[in-house]
């Protein structure tokens, strides 16, 4: 029984990482209509940059500087390259995010190579309850991510900025005609997506060394975004936790390959039975 509890705790912690990565996926899609497949590579760049800055400036200041640099870098990337994609087809914009991810990955490989690093955010503190060993940092991660995602979902629905994000994501052309500052909104959305990817990478680094190869967490997290609903910010939390639990228990009883297979099979089932996800809403098409 203790082993099963450990697997569940590990799965929930992994689900927290997935939720933050997927938060960037879904927030960007909800705000701009773009599905970005560069989240894993952005998380990798942020984690490696955090290793350098925390080593030089200390943990708190180094992480703060990393978040600022990632946000500013995302804004600059938007205004220099991604802004040119407004009005293009969804296919072109998705391919552009693939290319952005490949460029980031190659830059990371040139600078840091294949070396693994440790980010000083790990903690061994644990709560002993009923004979079970539960890491305190895992509980904090799950609680903190839940609050962040639900607060962001509420902001998207209740604030003026959130209404503008949703209007632009639903119909880019109409939003521009209505005078919505789409370029500023898109830049903000990319900055939020980059910071959420970095936050996911920091949580990932609590249990796993950081390296260029960690970019695959973007692929591992993506089924959770689809299952929860690509246009539902709150759905990312449910979908991510569900995928992490399935992956964790299948990997425990069999192996990691079967766990990955189960997660992607679950995504395919969701696409067939629930194409809009658990909490996603169907878009009305004007004929």
C-alpha cells in the first residue's frame, strides 16, 4: 500500500508539472488561437538558464531574473518574428512554433551540450502520516498549481483583459475591427506561456536533473491539454492530473514505455469521444 501511495504522490507531482506546461499551451490557444509546440523547448531553455543564474546570483534572485528574462525574450520573439504570422493559416502558425522549438533546442545544445545539471530547488522534507512518507514539496506543488490555474481561469472569465483575450482567440479578424489591441495581447500571452513553461521546468527540476533532453516534457504533457480541453484553462488541471495518474500507475505495474502508450491512447480516445475535451466548449460556426 505504501508503494501505491508513493506512486500516487509522484503522479500528482508530475501532474503539477504537466499542468503548468499545458497552462501555456491552453492560455496561448485561448488568447490567440495558436497551438504552440515549442513549450517543451521553452521550458528547457528556462531551466538551463535558471541553473546558470541561480549558481551566480543565488536561488531567489536567480529564479526572479530567469522569469524576467524569459518574459522579455518571449515578447521580443513575438514582435520580431511571430507578429508576422497574424492572418496566416493555422497550419503555417503551428509549423512556425515547431521551427521556433527546433531553433531553441539547437541553441541549448550548442551552449550546454548534453550535460546534466542540478537546480537547487530540491527538498527532502517530508510528512509522516499513518506510516506513509509524503514529500512536503509535492503537496505544496499540487496546492500552488491548483490555485494558479483556477485563478487564471477566473481571470479569463471575469476581467476585462480576459474578455479581450477570449474575443481575440475566438475571432482574430473581428477583434481587430473592434479595436482590440491584438499585438499587445499576443505579446502578453506569449510571455505568460513562457513563464508557465519555466515554472513547470522548476517543478520538474525538484526531482530530476536538468538537461537538453528534458524538452520531451512538452510532448508528455500535451495529452492532458487535449483531454482537459484546449480552450479550457481549468480543464488543463484535470486533464494533466488524469494523464499523470494513468502514466504513473501503468509505468509502475509495467514500464515507462507502456505508460507513455497509455497516455497517448487516452488522448486518442478523448479525441474520438470528447473532441472538445472534458471542460472544453464547442465553437459555433457561422454559416
